[in-house]
C-alpha cells in the first residue's frame, strides 16, 4: 500500500503522476456490493419522494417534496457520473448500465457525457479553448459581442444564472444536439434514442397516474410537472451551480495552452468545498472535487481519504475552504471576464 510518508514529493512536480503515486491503494477499492448499496439507497430515497409527490396535492407538502426531488435527481446523477467514470464498479458493463439508468431522471445521454465530461473536461480542465465547461471570455471577446450576447453573458454569469448556462451550453448543446466525430456519433445517437424512449415510457406512466387520480388533462400536466419536469429544472440549477463553484473563483486560475499542465489543471483548477453533511450524504461527496480530478478511478466514498493524502503531500496547493454564500455572491460579481496573460479575473466594463 502506498502511504503518504513513503514518498517525498517536490513542491512543484512536473506531472500528475507524482500526485497519483501518493494516493493510498485502498482508495481504489470498489467492491460491487458496496457500489450497489449506494445505488439502491439513492433510488430508494428518490422513489420515496416521488411516491409522496404522487400521493398529495397539498401545496405545503408538494413544495418541499419538489425541492427534495430536485436534490434526489442530483444525487442519482452523481451516482451515474461515478459509474460513467468507471469508478463505481470493477465491471465496465455494470458501470455503463448503472450510469444510463441513474442519468434517466436528469435526461442525460451517457455516451455524450462520457465524451464531453470524462474525456474533454477532465482531460483539459481549465485549459483555454478546450475546457468548454464554464469557459471564461476575455475583454476582447466581450468587445466583439452583440447586445443579446452580452445580455446572455450577464445573466448566465450572475448569481441566478448557472442553471441557464448549464442548460444551454452543456445539456442542450453538448448533450441533446451534439453529434461528435464519426467514432462517437453512432454511440451517442443510440444512447440518445434509448434515453428518449425510456423517458417517453416513464412519462406515459406518470401521465396515466395523473389521469387516474384527476380524470383531467390538467391533472396529467400537473402530475408530470411536479414529478418530473420541475425536479429536472431544479437539478439543472443545482448541477450548474455545482460545476460553477468547482471551476470558477478569484483563487482559481485558467491557463493558456502554453502554460497549462495536467498538474495545474487537476490540482489548481478545482476545489474542495465544505458543505453541510446532509448534502454530502445526498450528493455523494461531489464537492470534494480535487481528488476526483486527480484520478477519476477513485469511487466517491473514498474521496475524503484521498483528499487528506493529497493535502498532506502538497500543502498549500489544494484549495480547501468552507462554502459561503457571501463569497459565492462576491465571485459572481468579480468573475465576469478573464485575462489569460495575467491570470486575473475582472468585472464587466462600465
């Protein structure tokens, strides 16, 4: 087993391999029974909330249940995200199957996610022109924008805009419309069609329940809204916010292709954010993000252990802080434009 104290690491290693070497070997243990226990727990919580939503229309119950459903869709998505990375199980087929099923409530195409997230985002984190997730714009690009483009940028990079950005740039452009190269196009098309068929069948079932309960078209629409559509919209906002805080901040630097390295991208291009324990329970440690970027093979329940090993070996490198709404608001005000030469964020010009 690799122990932290068995390897002396230079302050600025040349490759990411120096970081991976200090991660204890048991951080990669992913027995099938343990992964399946988390999968079953997440689905059980999700179905319990859905059953509760189907059983009532009292607004004072429906409102918190819808909010909880959005959080549960997010939790299932993280399970799918882990499986898509091949971290949840040793079996590649089981990982892919679980990823597809767990991503259904969030309407994500697993093959498109595999290409865009696993390979492009993780392969080129915070690299100029490559990492499309929350890629910053420069002052020069701002000057070339039209009025509508500027209005969209102001909205999407505001305190309320992360869901709009993620929904447009990631879910719609890189998920639903995306084709990819010839190598990927068929896989993505098959997954997309499979997902749409499954979602159509599920929506028909939910609509039928609404009809049985209310005997009206309005009942069908409302049942679909409260059970599936609004929780999905909340998920889009949650995941958009999550990705934003992982990679945007005054203390997070983006790099030009010339300056970028795997070490800089994966160690300095994301964070460990301390959030309430109940949210870590629901969202499966997704905010302990540095070790996940260092090595995607680490299952989510081993991320805290890996994070401590990395921080001990590389003191002062990892951004580790408690999430603060005040700090987040300051970030959304300050981080509007980016200068890749100076490595500094700035606000929009007056």
